[in-house]
């Protein structure tokens, strides 16, 4: 439902597609560029001569396999949007007007061929319909796009092996195909169970780009993504532990996986705390509890300061 709404909201962008299709197709007669603002453009294009649209059914006879993958995938739904005209429906929404190709099948010069164009052009072509909503609003400026990836680096329209999302491969293999080093992190003794299929890279990352760094998503509340699942850590607490809110979870935890229990940055909890709490700030201060004396190397700090993520009852996080 939401996606349909997003698509209809992109009506404006869709009008722009017409302009793109037309200006990108040399044989398209000039006047129709102005028509792109008028709703009547599509029917006109259908009868506009050599670059006219043929309709998806005409392709079936020669491209049975592509027709099948298209009609069994989500993109047949473009045909439901009749008022957008043939330039937005079926095969030709992506490959461009194909009547010329039908009259001479060896003529593929006017078709939009995804294997022959730049990543930039591919992104633009797909985003005509997929720019709506919040998911893809940073797609053109994403780290992925800026590093030369296109929609078809991860998606395939005709050869997908996944049930959902038309992916080239399922996760996490898709991501590991370029980010192999990350695999080792998820094989560490303490890790988010991504390889086991419990959670996915895209629970935390948006491969279509984000406003913040590292393509990391936000929780629905616009807070750190971690709160999406670890709601108990979010508070608000009467007594907040400053770094949880200020520096974020990563001041104490690694996010993918690591060698230490609870995915802590350091194996020794005390040393972790002492990165910020110098012993002089408490153990040697006059009146400080003697059990803070690090010389004896006793219990972990969290043995007493148990509510380390914040507390409603104790300013020193005892409960
Ligand atoms: C009469 C048979 C026939 C029909 C009908 C036909 N095609 Fe083709 N198509 C071909 C042939 C043959 C080729 C290969 C041409 C070549 O490589 O020289 C081809 C190539 C293509 C390619 C390029 C494939 C590549 O390798 O990149 C696309 C895209 C394509 N057709 C789309 C369409 C679409 C969309 C339609 C319907 C509007 C359509 N075709 C209708 C015969 C047909
Ligand atoms: C949503 C966009 C989209 C639609 C709709 C679409 N295609 Fe494609 N087509 C692609 C992309 C992208 C490729 C490159 C290969 C891939 O990613 O699957 C492609 C590749 C092809 C090829 C080259 C051979 C191959 O399979 O890779 C042919 C032929 C083709 N399409 C025909 C068609 C026909 C016929 C239809 C309608 C029945 C159609 N396409 C609908 C995007 C589309
Ligand atoms: C680096 C890989 C990658 C690239 C590049 C990429 N995608 Fe995706 N896309 C995914 C993955 C993985 C999913 C499914 C997981 C998710 O986000 O929920 C997805 C989901 C989608 C979905 C369905 C769910 C949604 O977000 O609405 C659409 C539509 C989509 N992508 C379109 C695009 C378009 C258009 C482009 C090019 C501008 C693109 N993608 C580029 C990996 C990618
Ligand atoms: C003419 C408009 C149009 C164009 C162009 C288009 N799409 Fe789509 N796309 C749609 C529609 C409509 C749906 C179905 C939405 C739904 O089911 O709610 C869809 C669905 C998807 C999905 C979601 C699949 C799922 O399982 O949820 C992905 C991924 C996707 N498109 C990727 C692409 C890519 C990649 C391109 C460019 C090669 C592209 N689209 C070009 C209209 C388009
Ligand atoms: C539990 C959430 C979560 C999951 C799941 C996750 N990431 Fe991350 N990832 C993050 C966060 C948060 C950062 C930013 C790290 C930082 O701030 O120190 C990040 C950073 C990255 C970076 C850039 C920085 C670096 O470490 O190189 C890459 C690349 C990356 N992740 C890839 C992946 C891949 C691939 C997967 C799936 C196999 C994945 N991530 C799964 C949360 C996650
Ligand atoms: C086709 C190769 C390719 C695929 C597939 C791919 N990536 Fe990337 N990714 C890159 C490149 C290239 C960069 C930029 C250089 C770098 O940081 O390694 C990048 C960067 C990133 C970053 C770091 C962003 C930053 O701000 O530095 C994250 C996070 C990321 N990718 C996550 C993912 C996830 C999650 C997937 C799977 C859904 C994925 N990638 C799939 C090539 C890919
Ligand atoms: C999609 C849900 C999800 C998101 C988002 C998420 N986590 Fe987790 N996290 C889990 C699950 C589930 C577990 C339990 C893992 C298990 O039992 O294998 C876990 C475990 C942990 C653990 C280890 C707990 C232990 O006792 O060893 C830490 C630490 C942690 N997450 C921190 C984070 C941080 C930091 C973030 C944000 C970067 C984050 N998580 C984002 C689901 C999530
Ligand atoms: C000041 C350091 C620090 C910060 C910041 C921090 N944690 Fe922790 N976290 C710890 C320590 C220490 C433990 C181990 C507690 C123990 O030893 O009993 C822990 C344990 C956990 C656990 C497993 C046990 C449990 O309580 O569920 C999860 C999950 C977790 N943290 C998630 C998070 C998330 C999510 C954030 C960010 C909102 C975060 N942590 C921020 C220090 C921190
Ligand atoms: C990234 C820095 C950082 C780390 C790591 C950190 N803290 Fe803190 N902690 C702070 C800051 C900042 C405050 C608030 C300022 C203050 O009162 O000193 C604070 C406050 C506290 C307080 C309350 C102090 C008071 O006066 O009420 C306790 C108790 C505490 N931390 C214990 C710990 C323990 C135990 C650990 C290790 C699990 C730890 N902290 C790790 C930065 C850190
Ligand atoms: C055996 C229990 C126990 C252990 C272990 C412990 N603390 Fe405390 N901590 C206390 C008590 C009791 C107080 C005083 C509370 C008060 O003033 O109400 C305190 C107070 C603090 C304060 C607040 C400032 C102050 O000096 O009063 C900080 C910060 C703190 N501890 C950090 C740590 C760190 C870091 C560790 C580990 C290196 C640690 N504590 C280990 C019991 C403990």
C-alpha cells in the first residue's frame, strides 16, 4: 500500500520521465517535448511514428523468458497505471519505445540497454518510479552511487533468485560479494547473528543511502538504529549515563561483532570504564569508597553499577 502511495506521489517525477525518455530517444519527434507537460502526451507517442510504443504483449513471441520473469515479478503492476501512458508500462517503461525494434528486430539502437549505459543513467531510469518515499531519497548521493554502483549492481529484473526485492543474491551474500572483510567480523565469538539469518545488514543499513554517516538507518523515532530492537536501553531515564545518549552505543560496543563478551570494545570492563573515569576521579578522592581501589583488581565495575545504560532509581546505576 505504502509503495503505491509513494509511486502516485511521484506523479511529477513520472512526467519528468516522459521528458527523459523523449529527449533520450533521438527519433522521438521534437514537439512532444513540450507535450510532456500535457496529459495527452502518451497516447500521442503511441502513434508518433518510428519510436512509438508497441506494448508488452508484442515482445512475448521473441522474448518469452523476459516476459515470464516480468509478468511473475512486481513490475507487471505498472500496467495498472493506465493513465500514465505506454511509456510507463511494461517492458517499454524500462527499455524505451520499441516499435522500431519490432519492425526490425536487429535494430536495438533506440532501446535502453542496461548493460550498455552508465550507472548514473541506470539510477535515473529506475528512480523515475522509485524516488518517492523516504527509502530512496538519498539514492543519487549515497556512498554506493558515488562509488559507481547502480540499482542493477544489487537488483536484477529478469534473473532474480530471491523471493523478495528482485535481488541479485540474497543477504548477506549480496553484501559480502563486495564487503568480504565484514564477514570475518560476523564470525567473531560475539556478534549480531547476521550469518545465522536472525537479522540482516539492511536492518541497520540502508544501501540506498542515508543522510547520516556509514549509510546507517535511524530508528522510527529518529534515534540511533540500535533502539529499533534494544528498546529497553532507550529510556528516558531519571538518571542517564551520559555516554549512552551523547557518544552513543559505539563508545562501549562494537556493532558487528568482536572477541569480547557483550560485544564490548575492551575485554576488561574495568578498563573500559576507566577510559573515561580516571581512578583519580573517584578512588583517590577524599571519602571515596575504598572498594574502588584498583590496586586490588577485584570485581567488575558492573557488579555494583549494574544499570549501566541508565536508571530510574539510582544516580550511580546500582539498580
Ligand atoms: C520478432 C522478434 C522480436 C520482437 C517481437 C521483439 N524483439 Fe527484442 N530482440 C529481438 C532480437 C532478435 C534481438 C537481438 C538483436 C541483436 O542483438 O542484434 C532483440 C534484442 C532486444 C533487446 C536487447 C537485448 C540485449 O542483449 O541487450 C531488448 C532490451 C529487447 N530486444 C527488447 C524488446 C522489447 C521490449 C520488445 C517488445 C516491445 C521486443 N524486444 C520485441 C527480437 C525481437
Ligand atoms: C523494471 C525495468 C525493466 C522492465 C519492466 C523490463 N526490463 Fe528487460 N531488462 C531490465 C534490466 C535491468 C536488464 C539487465 C539484466 C537484468 O538486470 O535482469 C534487462 C535485460 C533485458 C534483456 C536482455 C537479456 C537478459 O535477459 O538479460 C531483454 C531481451 C529484455 N530485458 C527484455 C524485456 C522484455 C521483453 C520486457 C517486458 C516483458 C522487459 N525486458 C521488461 C529492466 C527491465
Ligand atoms: C548495494 C545494494 C543495493 C543498491 C545499489 C540498490 N539497492 Fe534497492 N535494495 C537493496 C536491498 C538489499 C533491498 C531489500 C532490503 C531492504 O532495504 O529492505 C532493496 C530494496 C529495494 C526496493 C524495495 C523496498 C523499498 O525500499 O522500497 C526497491 C523498490 C529498490 N530496492 C529499488 C532500488 C533502486 C531504484 C535502486 C537504484 C537507485 C536501488 N534499489 C539500489 C539493495 C540495493
Ligand atoms: C514505470 C515505473 C517503474 C520503473 C521505471 C521501475 N520500477 Fe520497480 N517497481 C514499480 C512498481 C509499480 C513496483 C511494484 C510496487 C508494489 O508492488 O507496491 C515496483 C517494484 C520494484 C521492486 C520491489 C520488489 C519487491 O519485491 O518488493 C524493486 C526492487 C524494483 N521495483 C526495482 C526497480 C529497478 C532496479 C528498476 C530499474 C531497473 C525499476 N524498479 C524500475 C515501478 C517501476
Ligand atoms: C546491528 C546493526 C548493524 C548490522 C546488522 C550491520 N551493520 Fe554495518 N555498521 C553498523 C554501524 C552502527 C556502523 C557504523 C560504525 C561506527 O560508527 O563505528 C556500521 C558500519 C559499517 C561499514 C562502514 C564502516 C566499516 O566498519 O567499514 C560497513 C562497510 C558495514 N557496516 C557493512 C555491513 C554489512 C556488509 C553488514 C551485513 C553483513 C552490516 N554492516 C551489518 C551497524 C550494523
Ligand atoms: C557491487 C559492490 C557492492 C555491493 C554488492 C554492496 N556494496 Fe556497500 N559499498 C561498496 C563500495 C564500493 C563502497 C564504498 C567504499 C567502501 O566504503 O568500501 C561501499 C560502502 C558501503 C558502506 C559504507 C558507507 C560509508 O559511509 O562509508 C556500507 C555501510 C555498505 N557499503 C553497506 C552495504 C550493504 C549493507 C550491502 C548489501 C545490502 C552492500 N553494501 C552491498 C560496494 C558494494
Ligand atoms: C534488528 C534488531 C537489532 C538491531 C537494530 C540492533 N540489535 Fe543488537 N542485538 C539484537 C539481537 C536479536 C541480539 C541478541 C543476539 C543473539 O542472541 O544472538 C542483539 C545483541 C546485542 C548485543 C550483545 C548482547 C550480549 O549480551 O552479548 C549488543 C551489545 C548489541 N546487540 C548492541 C547493539 C547496538 C550497539 C546496536 C546499534 C548499532 C544494535 N545492537 C542494533 C538485535 C538488534
Ligand atoms: C558506557 C558504556 C556503554 C554504553 C555507552 C552502552 N553500553 Fe551496552 N553494555 C555495557 C556494558 C559494560 C555491558 C555489560 C554489562 C554487564 O557486564 O553486565 C553492556 C551490555 C549490553 C547488552 C547486553 C546485556 C543487556 O543489558 O541487555 C546490550 C544488548 C547492550 N549493552 C546494548 C547497548 C545499546 C543498544 C547501547 C546504546 C543505546 C549501549 N549498549 C550503550 C556498556 C555500555
Ligand atoms: C565514554 C566515556 C564513558 C565510559 C566508557 C563510561 N562512562 Fe560513566 N560516565 C561518563 C560521563 C561523561 C558521566 C557523567 C559525568 C559524571 O558525572 O562524571 C558518567 C557517569 C557515571 C556514573 C555516575 C556518576 C555520578 O557522579 O553520579 C557512574 C556510576 C558511572 N559513570 C559508571 C561507569 C561505569 C561502571 C562504566 C563502565 C561500565 C562507565 N561509567 C563507562 C562517561 C563514561
Ligand atoms: C563493590 C561495589 C562497587 C564496585 C565494584 C565499583 N563501584 Fe563505583 N561506586 C560504588 C559505590 C558504593 C559508590 C558510591 C555511591 C554513592 O556515593 O552513593 C560508587 C560511586 C562511583 C562513581 C560516582 C563518583 C564517586 O566517586 O562517588 C563512579 C564514577 C564510579 N563509582 C565508577 C566506578 C568504576 C569505573 C568502577 C570499576 C573500575 C566501579 N565504580 C566499581 C560501588 C562500586
